């Protein structure tokens, strides 16, 4: 994990900071990181950010797809709560299942 500072929100700053990095990139859904997502790099979007966006979609309209997304994220959160105390190998097995 790394914490860095940049004088703005440009995706160029993220690209500069991560130059040469080829590991897994966990992002909070900020579009400035889009330029860093290339086929050879795995990227994970923060569930809380994704959930918040779906929740905003359902606030003022029916948005059935967003509602289904919220249901699925809730199901994932329930599983994560249940396996929180298990060893990493067992959590991985449950997640893959």
C-alpha cells in the first residue's frame, strides 16, 4: 500500500506515480485512473464507491439494474462478514466458490 500526493486530480499524476508498476491496482472509481487500466494489469474498483453510485441511481427512480446491483453487493458483504475471521486460504476458497 502506498500513499502519495499530487497537486491535482489529473490522471497524468497517477500515471507518473505508478510508472513501472505492474501489480494489482485498487482504485476508488475515480476516472483519472482509467488510463492506467490496460489488459495486462488487473484493477479492482472499491466496492463502497460502486455501491454508492448504484445507491444514488436508485434514490430518485426505479432503476432496476441498479437495484439488482445493490442486492448483489449486499450478498457479497454478507459473505465477507461471515468469513472475516477465517484464514486467508479459506476466505479465498469461499470467494472463488
